[in-house]
């Protein structure tokens, strides 16, 4: 038994190291395909403006991110606007019919904080306390993809499917938690365009697993990098919020 274990353990360790190296190699190629680490980390602010279609209803969305760990989201439909933001320390929201902003807690706060990462969770994932493993290769839409499973430091698990030719993410499967209810959401990405040398998906379709007929489609109108992003945009105001990010 001892001889068997002595021969088995090194083999297992070698296999684990090889898998980790393979995952890191895929991520390195993914970063290069995105535009390279230098260009990614030169982005200090990112404004995304687009339209979300839910059950035939069109909702205008504006998301402004700023290093480090700041985000402001604005959602508007005819006659109503909701704004929420995270300033690096606390999150807040003002919704229709609310006279004053309120602090966010629980799942709402965690969801908002997860939107602050300009680079994306795969970039410098070890520094963020996450783990990544290469699950294997899978077919997505007829194309070969690498399935990378990322586990964040708080235990959240996401699977990222990276095209074996372009090394861009074509699909993400993750768990969304709201009001103590967990749902699996599948997101697919397309319409890739270069913005200042960085590749972005201008189209996203999201579906809850088990409800394939209920799709959320997001079409991006523009992405602006390193524009104006004053810290005051992310701070909770003492008075009712007005629309701030440009459209």
C-alpha cells in the first residue's frame, strides 16, 4: 500500500499542476485575444450604453465603471429611471417613486459589487482570490471551446467557455442569487468589435436555465473608454438622483 501511494501521489500532483498550467495558458491566450494586458489595464474608466429587450419591452441601460471597484448603473424606460452605484465602500440605489437614495445590502449589494471589475474575473484571477480549473473541451454552437470553471473567493462558481480559435468568451454559465433564491443563468456573446484595440461583445443574450423562452437581449450602442468619470457620480447623494452618465 505504501509503495502504491508513493507512486500515485506524485502522479496526482503532476496531473494537478499540468491542469493548472493548461488553464493559465488558455487564460493567457484569452487576454492576448482581448487586446493584451497592457491595453486592458490602461483602461481607467469604461462607459457602456445600450438597450435591453425583455419580453418585447426595450429598456435603456448605461453602465459606468471606474478603477478601482466603482460602478454606476442607470436603467430607464418611458417615464421611469432607476440608478444604483457602488463607490468602492458602499452601494446605494434610488428607484422610481423613491424620494431619497437607500443603501444596498445582501444580494443586491453583492450583485452590484460583482459588476465593478473592468478587466473581468479571469484577468489576474489569483490576485482576486479566485481559483480556475480547465474542465475540458466542449462544443458550443458547433465550435470547440475550452470550459474554464472559476470559483471566486466567496465560493461563487462560473463556467466560461472560450472559443478554441479566437480565444474569446462565447458563453458564461453562472449562479445568480436574489432574495435567498439561486438561479442558473446562461449568457451567450456575439458581435465582437474593437474599441481602442480591445475586443468587446456588442450583443449578449441571457436565459435562466429552465426558462429558455424568457430571454434578455442586450445590444450595445457604444462603448467609451477613459472618458469623464468623476468620483461624485458614484457617491450616494443627499438629494434625489439626476441622470449623470452621458448617452
